[in-house]
């Protein structure tokens, strides 16, 4: 009797059943769909019913409708229905929804409720959107000068050194600090360098007034511009990989000197994604000017010295002090908290420098008001169709400082959609320089369907050849290997669906490669069994020896392949990483199916109390 633990056979059966269940959503396919979102509010069930009734009244009936995380998705049987539905919604409900063309799975509602989803496909298989942005490298230098201005003001204020002004000359790429006398200049120079090491300040005069000047060198400007492009790439990746957007395997890469190319598989003209990508949202924490009247300043246009006029969400004027306590650049983490005592909130964490500033400010201002200013910078077209920079600054929260805090606190006064979006943008980081879209290209699913057909055809032909060879050369054991190969593909599909990895054309090549590796593992086992039989070992003992003694060779060969896959994943990008993920997962599934799946089937055929005189191998 072949000795093989029953629990291992049960494990193989459970894994196989679970794999079939998890891979089942891939059977249903996809349909053209629309995705509806609101700018700062969630789409409600009442909106869903209203939209469906509107479409049906115009003769367009969705084949499926569902709400997910405040977004409404509607599926349609044809491309014509999809486009007609988009036109109907935008005409009947203008400016109410952001409507995006996309594709959605036909997975039944009960499967979606269990969290099951089909395998994601990459841009080359599914189609999607190809975007190219140009980085405003000049804006990156401007931001650097603005940051220097704020740092210089803070250093002089903390050191209690009097000064006249800190001015930025954008045309000359320099920052000037004007002092009242030479003694203040000397002390100011020491205070600034103490907080900002490595700077080279030049003493000069402006209209007879002593001043310090910071002017970056051409190499420093070039380094800042390169940094802006690389930092924007990192930030865009963070935004695209966030759960709030859930874009499948986005690819972000530098193109030329100042351009960034983005591939978004499965999306067609997604307005929501483009809106998030181009935003430069940040926060500023400022103390409220409680000594002056904001209504008077708004009416007369005269703002007191040292203050700045803002407006709150309800359009009420607010006077804030010009000195910034903490900026969004000093945030290290931000998360959305939907349920707090004060309603939806964004939990914020600061770095050491920001925490020290916040701690000092709260210690000195207990009982006073501090405001949170939300700053949203984007680029839009004006009435003449010209791209212009648009900056929106509004006070989203004013609260009395009741106690001392430093690196962790919460921001209230946001609604759920806005809070989720704000947390995303703050967590991913503010763009190092503004972006301008220069190219947008929608890649139709027909090209992807052709790639899928060719890839599947190659995989079918390759597997058919392997099946035929194994069946002829190894007889019944070859049939066992064929069944195990099918199990391997199903298990790999289930794993890819679970982890959410996108399958690209190189990924299909990796699937074919893992099938070949699984065949190789079975051949090693079967040849070892044949060798044992030729040496006069009984059939059942030969099976046990074949599986046991082939294990080391199979394990060593697969480990080396897994190491290669890991290196590709660490140092590759885009489709190369997709290939590496499929390869490593395929190695895991091929080892499981070859060593445990094959052994279970052989046990079912030759195990038990039946007498085995020869093996069909």
C-alpha cells in the first residue's frame, strides 16, 4: 500500500475546490460601463434610481447597476448604449456627476458581495487610457524659493531678530531678506544658517538697505528640476496605487526631459483619475487674527499688517496671521476617519520639524483660535480655451486650542468624499511642480481582445503539445500530469484574482513558462519512478521513491527561478514586474500541483488494497 497521508489528499481537494470557486468570476466576462462620481459627495441609492429611470425613459436600459464606495457603475450591452447613456446623463444632469467611460465585470451581485472579482488585465490586453503630462520645471524652482521664504521668516521670528521684509524675485530666481541695520543682518545671517545648513547667503544692499540674498546656482536649479520630475513620478504612482482609485497595474515612467507618461489599463477617459492626478492639494495651519474685524477688511479691501484675508466654506471672511505654523510638506501620514465624535475627520501625523513647531505654537496659544487652510492648485482652461493655473484657498476648520499637541491630531469640517480625497492627496504628497496634460489617447479594447486571442491561442497550442507528448510518452501517468497542468492554470488564475495583480501580454508568456516548468517537474518524478522500476523495485515502492527522491531536484530548480523572478520584481517596472509576479506565483502553484496534486491522483489510482503488478508509465 502506498503510504500517503489522507490529510494531504483532503488538502489538495479543498485547495482545488477553492481555486475553482475563486477563479469562477473570470468566466463571466466584461461589458462597457459608465462610472458616475460626485466632486465632493457620495452618490446615493436615490441617485441610482433616478439615473436608471432617466435612462429607461430615453430607451437605454442598463444590464447591471451597482454602488461601490460612493460611485455608481452602470453596465450596458453595447458601446452604442454606453455612449448614448453618457450623453443622456450629461445633458439631463449637467455638472452634477463626473461621468467616466470604463468596463465592468458581469460578476453576479452575490459574488461581488463576497469580495470576488475577475482577473485584472493590463493596458495591452484590456485597453485603457494613455496620458502624457509635462512638468512645469520652472514652477518647481518657484516652489523652492517660496519654501525658502517661509523658512527664513520662521528662523528670524524664532530668533526674535527684527527685519523689514523677505521678498522673492521670481524673475531673478532669488530670495532677499531686508534688515534695518547691519547688526540685525549679522544676527539674521547666523539664525538662518543655523536652521538651514549648507546655504550660501550673499550680503548686499537694496536701495541702501542692508540685505541677505540667496540665489541658486545653475546646477542647483537643474538638480531641482530633475528632482521635481522624479518626485512627481513617485507621487503619481502613490496616487494611482491608492485604494481610493484602485487602478489596475498603472505604469508611470519618465519620457524625455520634462514629461511623464502614464498607462491606465481598463479606463476610458476617466475624468476622476485625471482630476486627482493633476491636483496639488495641501494644507496650511495658521493662527486666527482675533484683534481685527474680518468683515471690515472684506468691505474696505484694507487688510491689517501681518494678516491675510481668507474665506470659509460658507463664504464668510476670516483674517489669519501671515506666519504659517505648519505646512502640508511636513505631513508624514494622513488617513480618513469616517466616524468620530465631531463627524468625518482626517487624522494627520507630522514629521519631527513640524511636530516641534506645532508643539511650540500650542504651548504659546492655548485658548486662541487656529485655522486650517485647504489649498487646491490645478490647471484649467479659461473661457478662451487657454490653460491657466487656478488656486483655491479656503478655511475648512477653525478651532480653539484646548491643550498642547504636536505630531498627531485630527482635522474636522470635511464631508466623507472630500475627506477621503484629502487624505489620499496628503498621504501621496503634494506635487513637486505643476503638471500640464499634453496628450491623452484612449486604447480601444479591440486591440486588447486581439492580443488576448493571440496569447490564449499560443497558450492553448503550447499546452496541447505538452498534453499530447505526456499522454503518449507516459501513458496513464501522462494523463495524470495533464490533469495536474489544468489544475495549475486554474490555481494560478485564482491566486492572481486574489492578489489583484494585472495580467499583461508578458504575463501570458509567464503562464506558458510556468506550464512548461510544471511539465518539467512531472517529468523528473516520472523518470525517477521508471528508474526505480528498472532496478526491480515494486510498483508502489517505485512511486514513493520517485516522488521523494525527485523533490530536491525540483525544489532547487524552482528556487533559482524564483530568485530570478524576485530580482525582476525588485528592479523592473510596469510589464516586467507583471511578468515577475506571474512567474513567482506560477512557480508556487507548479510545485504544489506537481508534488501534491500528482501524488494525490496517483494515490487514488494505485492506492488502497488493490494489487498493482505494473505501472502505466
